[in-house]
C-alpha cells in the first residue's frame, strides 16, 4: 500500500467536518491520515473528539497575539506533526499572506457557499435573502485572497420553503461531510497518481517551442527540434528499474552538478539507471509539495541544452543583457 499523505486539520468550532475527515480516513485505503487537529480555541468541542480518537491535538488562543505570531505557532505545531497538508475545517481565522504562501498548493478549505458566490461570512443568510434556489458548499485551495483559490469540488443543496440560515446550515453540513473527505483524498492522492503527474508534466513540456512527444523504451519522452532531427530533453519515468520514484529525467550541466544535487537533496533528486551515466538527473514527482514552477524551470533548462542553435540564439542574446 502506498504511503498515506499526512494532514493537519485546523478547527475553531464543533469540528463536525474534522470528524468526517477522521472517520473517512479509517475506512478502506484512504489516501490520507489525520496526524494533528489544532485550534485557536482550547474549548473547541472537536479537540476532545480528536484526542479520544488518539490524534495529537494542539490549541492556542489567538487573543493578545499578532496574527503573524499566532500563525507561526500553529505552523510550528503542524511541522512538528510532520504534516504535508493543512486542511481548514471551520477555522475562522484569516491567515497571514506569508503563511498561506508557504503552503500554497498544500492548504485546502471548505466554504459553505457555491463559490464564487458569497465569499466571507453569513453565506446562508445571504443566499436566502437573494432568493436563490440552491445553496451549497465548495472545497478550494487556499490563496492569500479570501475564498478565491481554485475550486476543487462543489455540492449543491436545495433551499426549501421556510428555511432559516440555521436549518440551511445544518443541511449544507450533511453535504460537506460527504464532500470534504472525498475532495481531500482525491487532491492529496494526485501526487502518487502517475497519469495525473504525466498530464501535468506534458502540459509544461509541450508548452515549450517546437516540441513533440515520442515514446522511448516504453517511457513518454519529449523532444525539441522537429520530427526528423528532434533531440530528447525530458523523459517521464514511472518506477523504473526498481525505484519507487515517478520522475522527470532532465539534463544537467555536468556530472558534478548531478552528484551534488543527489547528495544535498536526496528527497528530490536521484541518479537514474543508464541516463544518469550521461548526466541526466531524476527529479522525483511523487512527493507532496512538488514545486511545479521548479519543474518548469528544469524543463526549460533541459530544453535549452537540447534545442538547435536557431531556437536558442535569441535566448542567448537576451542573456547577454
Ligand atoms: C462549516 O460549515 C464550514 O463550511 C464553515 O464552518 C462550518 C464549520 O463546521 N466554514 C466557513 O465558514 C469558513 N469561512 P464544523 O466545525 O462543524 O465543521
């Protein structure tokens, strides 16, 4: 069984979504484990439940602390628990930009509306006042702008005659309890799914000029320079030669550079069989928190060292300025 992703859940209140996440993680081969439940309110009922379930807990009231200091303490607890993702479940604090940026792509939230409708508070009252036929809930990535990150999943919940904000909220929560565990499992599971990783790599590789894709020894490969004379600049290697890695193979500048990368960051780089001997490095993709900008940079670099002069000449000129 593949290793599970480690998630920390942050709550402020009842923690019913946290409970749904915990119980879903105990059923079958769920892609994540809840390794920490943390709160800004030591009285949050969810903390007791988490403790009873044998999950580490952490609580720190925010009163009297700056936002940055409180965020830093929460983040320290998350790191201490060795969590790779932060999952906000009714965590009613605005987070500082720097904190959010450090966890970009690794922090999720659930919001009780059909985003982009009704960001912020009082979502149910606003949906009722507007006369909407449906309310709902959205799971989204957290970005510095409030409730504005990419929406990963949504469920619609009909509004019925006589609904109050409270009656609607409790029905929306039923939907949330189904949606959140699934959306979290699907999202954190992506980093170990070869077809999702290949799709993402392909998108970046084929965005570079004059590239095409051609299989080489059973692996997808990416070439530059045209049908006839094209040269490979990248390969996608799915657990080759007994490694557990799903990886991008890219050209480095020298064997020294390759060995240095492997020695200093073995969690990211490795020396692949065969290709390693000619200076290709393996960059591991099936790990949490892959920085895809960095992957894109590796692709560009590798593309450049394989591309014909007529394509790189302009870039070389630009570099001299
Ligand atoms: C949930 O409905 C969640 O969507 C909402 O708080 C509730 C928490 O309930 N979150 C927000 O409003 C975030 N802006 P819970 O503590 O029972 O999970």
